[in-house]
C-alpha cells in the first residue's frame, strides 16, 4: 500500500512523529493509517507546535477524519495553545477536508506557510481567536457556509482576498488595534451574511484595499 509519509517521503520530522504514533507497520504512514486518526495529539502534550524543523505538512489533507484542530491537542506553549502554532519555518500546509472546528491559535504565527483556504473551510462551524493569526502568506477566499462562530483576530495579518460566504455568524468582532480581519491588506471584497446583527468598528481595521462591501442583512448590523 502506498505511503503518505515515510523516511523518503514528506518532511522527515513530521514523518517521524506520525509514524511513531499512527503507523501500523512502523515503516510508513499509509492512507488508511491517516484516515483512522481522529485527533492529532494528546491533551496537554505538545506534538507539532513551535517545531522549527517542520518545513511542510501537506500530508495533513489526508487525515480526512480529523474534524477539530483544537487547543486541547496540546499544552500552552509560549503563552498560547494551538495545533501547529509557531511552526514558523513551515512553508506549506494543507488542511484536513472535513474540519468543523479550527480552535484558537491553531496555526498562529505560521508566518512562512503558503495556505490557500478557498476550499479548506467548507465544513467549518467554528473558527477561534487567532486561529490563522499572523499567517502572513494565507490567501484565497473565505467560503464557509456552515460557519456559526468567528472569533476576534481569527484572520489577523493574513492575505485573505475575499469574504464570500460567512455562513450564519451574527457578529464580527474587533477593537481599535485588533479585529477579526485586522490588517488584511489583500482583502478587497466582503459579503456580510444576512444573519449578521453586530459589526465591531475595528473588525476590518486597516484593510486598506477593501473596495467592495455587500451587506445581505435586511436590518443593517449595529456598528459597535
């Protein structure tokens, strides 16, 4: 059976971690092995976060039954929790296709990683604070028709380009020096969902190229 990861395939640090935990033959991680994984980590144990030797993790896309990137995957490290937080030398990662929860700090400070979220969050229901914060090379469009919760600073300092479908969220958070889409310099289009009732004044702060905002709510949201 073909391997997703082995000694000669994929980032060696990621391969070593995955094989030691989830391989059935001890040689490599097969597609079946990856599909059996439902959570990546043990509560209170840091597995991937802040590992500067991780340079790519595209194989994460084959963990098709991982539905939550949760802060419970690992302990607090350098003041924040997150599944892949602080992997600042990781240049590429592809998210599992069936994620419903991207918890706080999941990919915080993965500032070298090329991430295209356009087709990555179709099943997402919750995106926590700083989930993609400071992912400076994150691009694409937010298309999350099932989304019900979107926390402050979730996409802070990213290159997200369009907000096309934010599901059924009722609020977008923000403050004078922080916001859900704070300093998203590449953001040019935002379509606000019909369920939106509250929009923080700083939610889109410093989005200097934002030229189009469409509000689908019959009653305009309150600006706070």
